[in-house]
């Protein structure tokens, strides 16, 4: 279940972090629902002031994600 994107800019060359202008997810319906649940949880936590770390990995929220999608980690940055 890969993700694809078009590069806009290099944000951090040391880590290879890119700013993307588009992201495409190649996920099953179940994978899309799991991703949506994770994003909603991050939004709820951010709104409540409970998103304290600089970022959250989907693997921390959904422990089975790595087994189902071993090549894709989704990270939400705290703003």
C-alpha cells in the first residue's frame, strides 16, 4: 500500500523530507478507513490541546498498521 506524491520543495535535506503538492494513497477501502480514523483522532486531539508531541505516527495509533502496510507510515505534524 504505497503513497505517491509530486515534490514541491525539499524541506530538510539531511532527512530527505519533502514538501509535496499532491499525495496519492494506494489503499484498500479498509486502509482508507483506518487512515481516516487516524486523521480524525489527530484532529480531535489537536482541537482538545492533547496533541503535545511534535508529530504522531499512524503506527503509534493503529498498532496493526505496520503489519497491514509495512511500507507506509503516515505522520501528522503538530502545528
